[in-house]
């Protein structure tokens, strides 16, 4: 049996890095030859998590077909969010919690998706179903991924399964969810050291919506001013990104993790569809308040998709 | 919570009908309001199975959006194999054992696919994982689906999971797998009463391959002469089907379930790609022997896809 690589999406967040490690551990226990890798360097939050649990940073790869014939995807399935040469390899396994789109295989495969807040929640169920013990260190990583994806269980994507998995993982890892969680989330919000490109694109994902190329970035903060004091520079970075990558529309969602509100910044066209999607008017500087919006997946992508397809 | 419909693919085979019933039972035990329906009338084999276990035939539907907002798919995911108005409803759940293609959702969903021989095998695992007992009658149906899809565990699609599930289900249903299985498979092979259209299209599925519209039918028999004594009429039916439905290529796989060999009949173009796919030369009457080939999914679709994309 030949080796397979396991990885999360481009611009990896904590769940993308952690779920790859968790699935690789699970599959190795099932007798597979696997290695968890990443499609980019960990962000500040993920570095905090890896350091906290003394876990090594995964190797970063740009292509995979030069190494393996077969891969496993976690926390994504859309090809534009994956490795560049995905079409050159067989996808044997997917564990994910997103919609399915721009995804096609020639062969049957393992595909496990659930509409829960975090891939690591599904992986916790996989470990339990197969009666494989989760080591304390890995449980700490997986708990961190759930805290990250659900903003400490406050995101509307949060389900009872996430709450139950986090409770179980926190017990194994022996962490206090609230105090550790706030510390971890804050570690991801030191924006002063980040370039404008890191802010707008560090967590960004691409979506094809009715023929338009839509880029959506999200940045978490404890003070929205930390983001919008740099608005002019952010806008010109987004304009440059649109040109360079043929994006039609770039949305940046700045989310205040303390009160769970977001502010949207829009660059590109069609802006009227953005206004329709969120039933709002953009300000003169192309911003809109989105109170209660924290989830790109659940509160931004679906209304935008609907507005594009209306 | 509003009602959902659960159904298998068009031209339903035993697994498509049975897996819908099994998932509907499972989801009802999880508290959901669901009804198993079918996208066509049961075939002779499935009628034998339903009669044998005194199970009612599911209601046949042509559209679903007039009844429900949300559906669950079993034993398929490709939209061209599903209900005509699938794009009008939300897909909440898929349980399947095929490749994923022509499938897209706007929202996260439950998706459970495994590369095993039969959807009912995956459903058996779902029942076990959730500690839900399978009633004897339903176990009989699910065992029949596994026997049907794996040709009594002889198809190369058969996995250890299928063998284990069939063993478990046969015990619950109290059937002798070999004697019941042969009787059931033979019930599906009385071809004399079938029209040519039923023979070529009764189990057919559509595939998009590199822009070509490919239709692939399969008929099981205990004597290939029962099929090919009617070759001229079959060919003109397939030609008519190609015209009416804009198929480019129609393949009919006639499979001898006693010795696990198949004979292929090809109507339409490109025939050279078919020859390349199976590394064979078509005879003057456009046939080819495919010894050891019994699985459309595993032994016909992938080599054809590869040849089309080469």
C-alpha cells in the first residue's frame, strides 16, 4: 500500500492543520501509510496551539503528484481551495463540514461530511465509532480547532455534536475551555504585525458564484478599529489582488470575537448583489455592518449564493 | 421540522429501493419526518424481494419540489441520475457508494460515502454505530440489496464490509444466503417478458464523459443467448434512444451471473474510445467479450472515463 498525504485547505486555519493531523493519526491506527502536510504556513492562532501542545508544524507542500498517487482531504473539498495539482491524484478520503461543490472523482471514495461547526468534531466521532483512543496532545489540538471554528461555541454553526466533542476532548486534554479558549483566540488577533495582504487574504477562500470569481476573507479581532484604521491600504491591496488573480469581487469580513458582530468591506463588482444578499446599503466607503454575523460558511456564503442565483 | 423524501436513483434497482426504505426507517428513529419513495417502478428482482418479505412497493414520484423543501439521496448523487427537479430542493443527506460528480450544494450536509459494494452495507454500519436495531423484515431487504449489488459477493466491488454486513443481516432475517440469493437473482433474469427498451434501458445510467453523453445499461442473465438472440431489435432500440435523448454513445453490458462474464454491445460514437478503454476490438456487429467483468461502476465506468480523458 503506497503512502498518502493528508491536508486541509489553502490558507490553513487551525482546523485545517489539526484535522489533517487527526485524520493522519486515525488512518495510521487503521494501518494506512499517511503523512499530514499543509498547503501553507500556520497562522498566529495555529502557531499558538501547536506551541501550547508541543506539536511540530506540518511540512508545507505546493504540489502532491510528485510524491503520491492518492490523497485525503480534510476541512474542504472545492478544488479551488485545494492543492494546485489535485486533478493529478486520486482522492481516497474526504472528511469535511462544508457544502460540496467543484468536486468530482472517477472512483468511489470515503466521504464523511456533517453539517457541524468543525471537522475535528466529525473526527472525534470517527475515533469513537472505531474505538480508537485520542491521545491527550491530539485531543488538545482538536479541542482548539473546535474553539477556533465555533468562536468558543458562539458561532451559529455550532451544533450539539460540537459541544459534546469539545467537552470530551477538553477532558482528555485536561484544559479549561473558557480560559484557554480566550487566550488562544486572542493569540490569533494580534493584527499589528500583519501586512495588509495577510489581513485580507490570510484566511481567504475562493468561490465561483454564477460565473463570477468571488474571494472572501475573514479576520478576527477584539477591536474593529485595528482593522479599519488601515482601510485605505486594505482596499488597494484587495484591488491589486482582484487584478492579479482575476477575482471579480473581494469581500473582507472583520469579526469582533468579543461581541460576535462583523463589519464587511467590499471591493469589486457586482456590489448591488452584495447589498441584496445582506439586505443592506453599503456606505460610501463600501462598508456594511453585519450584526450577529460571525460565520462565513453559514451567514455569508449562502445568502451571497442565493443573491447571485436569483 | 418539515417532511423530507428519501429516494434512490432513476431506473431503480434493488439497492435503490431498499436503501431508501432503510434510511427512512433509520431517520424516523432519529426523530425525522421522512417518507421513502422511488423514481420508478421496481424491477422484477426487486418485486420478488418486496413480495418475499411482504413489504409494500414505495410510491413513485416524478418531481419532489411540489411536496417538500428537502430530500435525502441514497445510492446515487449525480444529478442526471436523480429526480428532474433536484435543483429546486435542498439535499440534506446522501448515503452512497459511487463516485461523486455533477453534485453541488449551497449548504453543508450529511454525506456518507464508502467505496463498498452496496449502499445497504453502509446503512448497516449507520444502524450499528447509532445502536438502532434493524427489524427482521428490513434486514431481509438489505441483505437482498447486498446480494443484488455484489452478485452474491462475486463482484469485484465486494469488500469485507459487505461480507460482514450480509452475514449480520442474513442472521437477523433468518435466510440462507446462497439458496435465497440464487432464487432472487434468477427472479431478475426472466428476460422473455421484457421489451427491448426494458432490456437496454431498465437499469441504464447516464454519464457525462469529456462532454459526451454516455448511457450505460446492464442486464443480468443466466444465458447470454437470451439477450443476443434479439440483437437487431436491441440495436435499433438503442439507436432510437440515442436520437431521442441526445446520447452520443449507448453501451449495453449483458452479464452472465452464473460465470461472471459479460458481453458488451455498443451503439453510437466514439467506438474507438470504447475499444481503447477495454483494450479490445469490437466485432463487426459491434460486440466485445469482457471476461470477468460484472461491475459497471468498477470495471466499466472508470476505464471509459480514463479513455475519454486521455
